[in-house]
């Protein structure tokens, strides 16, 4: 088994999932200048990127499931045995999430304010009021007024709540008990029909806990070596079928012919089966000695930056078009798309190096109890 406290395959998957959401939100560019995307196939490089343009929003399920896996892996036992205090856990999460959250929130509020003073509406996400700004400061925006300011960050607000639920869960229940995890997944399924985003978060996060239990049980067994390749092949085959389905809709059509809601059944299969299987396959593949994922794992460090910076960059584009009266169509070209992606990756990298990591270290040094390490895994 690979001796590492980091699974590079999961880092790579998290980074790719962030890029999927970024590409899905490219449709925002067509709102610049008051236009609207009519033909989804008109987007740049559609023949290559159509899975992201059509279903990139589903990558959020990966974030939730990966978070569940990683948190159960790194923290569940320490929390359960009271080796990790609530304060230290909270400081670790706060120092990781809040600095970039605060900076991007202030920038977005400033730019949206400029648009409003120029006589235009807020770009994409409305509700740019002082009350909603305060809710965003507290990660509460999604639960009260929905998508405001940095709209894609709604899932981060859900994650913050999940961290609290996770800590309480591990203190009250043995983390390796399977039945409570299944019950939590079922609860998430039910909540999803009451609150779509929160339910997705609960379902995905505790599915990740189940994946962790399965991975821990399988990773050191000799028989797992024989299962590794077939499991990867199965996951790859399922992803291939899913990509074809996005173009043909033949499975959804067949399910519809049986009086079933085809797309809802396929979404359920994605959440409950494909995403957990993919996380398990990647984790097992690496613990069996695979090294390929190390080349892509730096994407994992950029995930938070990619996710939080992509809308502010679009807002910059909207301001430039508005202020300089540039034709909005010039920002919808393949060249503009490539430039946007390169700038975003560069900004995310600089943000991680010069903002997120230094702020994280500084906050942990000052908020951790005396004598405790300033950093956490």
C-alpha cells in the first residue's frame, strides 16, 4: 500500500470537478449585455466539452462525497475519541475557508455596486443588499435568501453546516457503524425533496463516509489487487455510457417509455452509485501503488480558488464590457474562453500561494490554544 497521508487521485478528481462547474457556468458570459444563451451547442469547443456544458452542475455531488470520504478518513476517529476538540476542528475549517471567502465577497460587492451605480442591474445574482452581505459573511446566504453575491458558493455554505453535523455525529455515534451512515444517506435523500441543495449535501457527505468504511475494509486485503482493475474498468464504462447518454438520451427515453422519470432515475444512479464507486476506485487504485495521479494532484490545491474566483472574473468581464462599450459577443469566442480559463487557473494558483496558505497559517497560529500545533492535517 502506498504510504501517504494524501490520496492524489482524489485531489485530481476534486480539481477536475471544480473545472466542470466552471465550464457549466460559462453560460453566465452570455448574460453580459443583457443577452441570453439560446443554443447550448454554440458554446466554445462544444464537441469536446459537451458533458460539462450539459451536466457540469452535477460535479457538486463529487465535492460533497469527496469531502465526506476525506473527513471520515482524517478526522472521524480523532473526534470520536476526543483527541480533536471542537475548537481546533473549527479553527482548521475557518482558517481554510474564510480568508478567500471574505476577499472574493468584498470584491464582488464592490463590483456589483459599481454596476448598480452605473444604472445597470446586478450581474447574474441579484439581492446585493447589506442584509444579504451579512448573511454571506456568515455562510448563511443559501439557507435564507438563496444565491446572492458569489452565487456558486452556496455549496460552501452547505459544507460548513455539514462540518458541524459531522462533528456532532462522530461525538455521538461510532464513525465505523454502517447502519447510522445508511440512515444519514436516507435522510439526505428525503431532505433533498424539501431542500434540494442541503439534501444533496447530506446525501453526498455521508455516502463519502460509507465509501471510506468500504475503502478501509478493502485496502490491505490481498484480494483487492485482483479487484482493482475490474473496478476501474467498470467505472470507466459507466462514465462512457453516461457521456453517450448526454448526447443520445436513449436510456432516459426508454425509462420514460416505462412511465418513469428518466432523468431523475439517472441522477439518482449518479449520486448513489457512480460517484461513490468512482471515489472508491480512485482511492483503491492509489493505495495499491498507482502513481499516475500525482501529476494531476496539484489541481486539488487550486480547487477552492477555481470555485470562488470564477464568478468574480466573469463579473470583471461584465464591468469591462459595460464601461468600455465593448461588444459582448467578443467575450463568447473560443479565444476568450481559453484566455478566461488560463487567467482563472493562474489567479487560483497565486491565490493559493500568496493568500490562502499564508492566511491559513497565520490564523491557526493565533487561534490555536497555546502549545498546540499551528497547522492541522
